[in-house]
C-alpha cells in the first residue's frame, strides 16, 4: 500500500526526474539515514578491537567520538590501530584492556575473526560496554540466543556493522520501498561473491580457511532485511564444491561447500534467492529487487550498471545519489569510505545512536534477522536442500 502523497515519490515525478534530476529527487524523498548529532556535545569514548579490518573505519572523524583504547593480539596490528586513531593506549588483548582500562571507554568496536564475535561481544556487554561488531553477528543458533539474552539482560546497545545496509544503492532502494514505489516487492536476488577468500590458510586470518559460505550471509541477506525489514522464515539451500577448496577434514568447520545457494520464503509470503560463494569467477555484493511497479538492479563487478525498470516505461538508468556527500554525515566524514561508501555511515549511525540514547538502525534484532537464516541454510545444504524453518529471535510482540 502506498503511503500518503506528501511523503512519497510519485512514479510520474520519478520518471520526469530521470532526465537529469533523479539524484536530487531520491535524496529528498525520505528522512536522513545517519545524520550528525552536532546538537549534543557529548563525547562517546570507544575502544577498537582488531587491527586489520578495525583500522579501516572513521570513529575519530565523528565530532561526538574519541578513540581512547585499542587492542590486537599481534604487535604490528596494534601499532596500525595506534597510528590510525592517534591513540597511544594500546593493549595486548581485549581481556587485558577490559581489566586495566574499562573506565576509559563507553563502547567497544569488535572487529576480530568471526568465531570470536559472540564471545567478545558478550564479554564487553557484561563489562557494561555498548558494542558494535563486524559481521556475522554469530555462527550458530546457540550463539544467536546467547547474544540476544545478554543484550536484553544488560539493556546495552548492540549494532552489527553490516556494509550492505549502507551501500548507496541499498539506501536508495530502502527509500523507494518506504515511499511505496515498488508496488508489491515480491522477489529479490541478493549475492555476495568473494573468490578464493576462504581457500588459503593465512595467519592471523586462519579462521577463514574452509569457512562455510552461509555462515557469512549478511552481505547478501542484508540487502533484503535492510530494505523491507522482512524476516526469512523458511529456506532450501544447496551447496556445491568447486576446486580448489579445503576438504572437510582439512577445516575446523567440517565444511565441504565452497558455494551455497539458498531459496528463502519471507514472513510476508515473498521469495528471496540468496547466494554466498567463495569459488566463483565473480566478485562483490549485489542485489536485484523486483516489484509490480518498479524493479531496481545494482551494478556489479561484471560490468552491469545501476538501472531500474518502471512498469509501462521500460528500463532506464538508476541515478543513485552519493549520500556520503550530503549532511547525512558529519562534515568531516563526507568522503568516500570502504565497502561502497558504507564505512562512514556505520560509524556515524552507531555514535549517533549512543548520543541520542536510541537503538541503532541495525540493532540486535535486525542483526540476527540477517544472520540466523544463513545458519539454517547451511544446515539445509547438508540435508540436500531440505526445506527448514528459520527461528525468530525478535522479542515477543515485535511486529515486522
């Protein structure tokens, strides 16, 4: 059902804008995504865990944030964090940092290996710290439940740093959906392809060796949950094995699959095809959203450009705005950032949520809605594609 006329784009206005003003029309169509919190002078003190991926973010550029502690097990990675954030308070482990310096920070950015995410997030929340964590939120349903229990017990803020949610085409698709422009958005195709990333053991990222594709589902599933807020409730998934890839006896996950391809049913009766592949001649994160009145196609590494198809109008260019150039971000953060412009938005949204004392956009429940379906999909792959139910981790009474 379309929203009120004054709160949405009309297809007529959108078609008219395609001649040259589409970016401006779309950018003004809905509320800001991650606006700055300049009205409040409160400073959020954050500690950063993980000197590889954790050194690629922009906490130090937010006017309401200061990095007060950093840690990594490996000395050169610790030094990378020290240099990146101009923070001399470096510790040899998270445990040591929490023991020696817990009174110097309010929140922790956990950017360690996937198998450590829940353990470290729970450790930080039990120490009274808000948490923003790299993806995936968890790698088992038991971990999902523990994370939910800990967040609800402590009342602290939790955010998963999912890049797909803040890629510029995803922001645009979310706003088009909120404006009712898709009509009925009944089918989506979401993909994450990263060739060979889990094929070679490489210390200190040895945890990736043989890692099951569908245990890393959020870069694909985030393109649906992050646009419509739907929940994936059933899945049939098939796995393939393409050489070279570690054999089950060679990896700690006993995983035989290099690629996993899932077909999901949503709580609204819609369909989503989600793929995660480690052995494929392709790369990147991409989505296609299909509606009765409009469909949108993200660009890909294969050379396809952003485009859309409008019922009765045919296919046209989709002029996705560069949201990172706007006042959706604090002025100092208005620059290109990693993963399709998402990194600055992730930082801004987490800090803004803490300053404003609200839950972040990708809160615990959205995080688990992007994570748990992949865990069940991996189970389905072991059962030859048997259709399995995906449990809900939403609180009782939450409507999506």
